[in-house]
C-alpha cells in the first residue's frame, strides 16, 4: 500500500507521523496485523492510516498505535493535541501573505502548545483524555525484575519462572487483583502463559512479588516480549494510563 506524498499533508502532521514511524521502528518494526492483535481495539488497516493517511487520526486510534509500540501515552497525547490545534487553526481562510507568515511561526506555536498540554496531563490525571484509576488514591510502582532479566536467552520447549516486584504506592488496599496478559488471544509460535496471574493482597506502602510460569515455543529463534496490566475480578483495568510491565526473552536453540 503506497504512502501518500509528503506534500499532501500539512508539515505538522507529517512531522507527527514521522515520529510515530520512528517509534514503530524502535519497537522492532512489528507488522500492523501484529499491532492490531496486541491492541484488540482497532484493525490493522486503521493503524496503517495513522502513519500513511492524509488526516490526523482520532486520539483513540493513535493511542492504540502508541500502546502497541510501548510508547509513552502522556507524551504522545500532548503531541497529538498540539497538532490537532494547529491543524484546526489552519482551516480558517486567510489571505496568502498571512498564511506564509503563520507557517513560519507554527513550529514555535506547536512546541508551546505541546508543552502546555503535557503539563496539564501531568497535573490533572483523569482529564484531557487521560483515564484515571477506578479507585481514587490507587497507585502502583514497578520496583524491578526479581528473576529472568530482560533479553535473557532461554532454550526452546522449556519452562521458566518470571518474578516481578511491585509496590502499592497509593492509599487503596489491593484485594483480589491480577495481572492480565495484553496480547490475547495469544498468537501461535510465541511464549505461552496463563491469561492472567494473581496478585497477593497488598496493603498501602506494601510490596508484593508476582510470579508467572512461562513455556517457550518448540521452535527457535523467537523473541518473546509479553506485556501485562493490573485488573480486578471483573477484568477491569485498574491503571489505564500506566505503562504495562513485561518480560522479554530470546528463545535460542
């Protein structure tokens, strides 16, 4: 599917899309079908339009693109808001001389708008499109990998036990919580795990270790990177604006 010519897009939109393309490259250039499977919310064709279309896609679509590439949602939401404001302003008809003058000032305006939007997102969680935790005062912090550091080499057709340590940094006691795998249904040929794993009840300021048993695929080489989000008994996501935790292993014979 050929990409539109750069000249068909506003410079601000082209720069935004170029940033998303670079984000996807840093994530290992996953296929759009794989990104859609990981998202579970949008199609691969819609994700493709995010970096090839002639219009700025809705934030909900861009958010799924960023999530699929393990990007920083707050940063990209601020950038998206800045581009949206600039493109909205460009729709107002103006005489040609003012149009040219405006184009000169757009980069500085875009930087200022994005910076203001980023501050608003950080200071006012739950507003400006950033979802808040269902329980006020609920918060968590990832402390580290207890076993199997990132990019550990493991044998195909074997099992290993991954352990993370988390801290309850909020004022809400964690009860009957789980970590749910985000790439469900799991595609063939990748590491197998339970769909979700229990998190022991944890008081505020307490720490907890979470364990999952992983089965590696029989064939190699395969790179397994599996993401997890905390949910409750009803499978409701509890920290929607937070980055997922993950394990990453290299399956090699």
